[in-house]
């Protein structure tokens, strides 16, 4: 039997469910404090939310309708599937608590939904909401996924993120202490970050009480401020080719604690929005190539963790 090279998201889900579960992405009509002026304006320089919104996921549709369409899509092929309502677009904890509760509970009341995943920013988790989610997590599955993006404060300022790494550490620790599963999202290859700086992020994340992690390659998306910066000063960017990024992702995994499930290594943006890099690979094709390279290197997640300072 082939040795398992890294802990994946299915390993994590198997701790919580004895059936197959599928995420259904939702756009619940939230905005972002980095867009409306409360933290900043213009949003993060790389951000275009169209890159991760499926066709059924639009602000004009109710949460129930989005779930109906998502369930109908998957149920034809997998009639026994259960679902996680994934509040994905923008900042899904940014609002009045009664409104947030109404939206979360509408999703949980839907047929086949067995839990919530809530995507948000680390500076948008007030104590009253955390207390509510903590109570909810005692009744059903709840995972809060924080956009950390980088562990370097200079990078966070450069991409107009609107918070520092300390805010991410605080939010992750508070959420874990509240008994809620917690995930992080990181972008590998942000402008100004050297290879060693990127790998050092794995060292820092390994010391945090994280359950899951998403890794995404830097992508330049049409209509973003970062795309304009690249057009004006391309020399300030390093866009990884696929083989180079595979080695980077493996090196990152070697330094990451094996208790953290890696949900994904790459993002796949719509072709009509993507400027670069254009690898022409689906996520599962990328993962297959990465696993082949890990086997060739005879390496695994956390291999170098004990040897790091």
C-alpha cells in the first residue's frame, strides 16, 4: 500500500462524519471592512470574488435557493451525500449578530446540511459572535476559515490586507479555545516574498492550533489592483511555473505540522479572468503530479519539522 504523503481534508472530515460530505459555496450578500471604509478601501490588491463563485452562487438568490441548486447538482450523482454550507464570498462574519444568526440557521435548516464552514478575516470575529459559534459547534459541525495570506507584516501592508499577522494568531487561538475547528488560507508567491520567507510561514503556522490549511498559488486576476501593478512593474513579481511551484509546495509541506490537514495546494480561477500563471491543470491533476514528486523524493508532510529551530 502506497504511503500517505500528507494529511488531506478527507482525513480531517472523517473525524467528524461517517458519510460523504460536500461543500456548497454560498454568497450571502456580505461585504468586507476592507472595502466599505471601516478598515480600508479598495480591498486586497489581488481580490476578485468572481474567481471562486460557482454559477449557482449569486447575491440575488436566497441562501435556501443556492443550497437547493447546489444539492440538486450533486445529488444526481451522489444521492446519499450530505452537505456543508460554505459561506465563502467576502467576509461572512461582518454584520449584525441577529442577521448573521438568521443566515447561518437558514443554511443549517436545509435538507441534507450537516454543518457550516464560515470564511472570514481574522479582524472580524467579535466576542459575541465567537460565543454564538461556540454554542453552535456543540450541536453541529462548524469550521471557521481565516484568510491569513501571509505571516509577514510588510507583505500584508503591500497587498492592502488591513490587518497584521498578530491579528491572525489572536483569531486562530481564540477560535480554537472556543472549541471551534479552525482553518487558514495562505497565498504562496505574493510579491516581495522570497522562497525562504514563504517556507518560514509553514514554521509559524505549525505552532498555531490549526485544523486545516488551504494553500493557493499567486494568480493575477483581471480587474484587480495587483494586475495593474504587474502590468506596470512585472519585475517585482515572480510567477512560478508548475514544476517550480510543486517543489515549493512540497518544501512547504515538509515544514508543516502533520496534524494540520492540507485541504488544497492550488486554486483554479476561471480562464476568462486569469492573466497568469496559466498551467492548464485541474486541481486533481496538479495533486497527482505533486504526489508523484513526493514519492520520487520519498518525503512527507512534517518531515523537516523536528529539525527546524
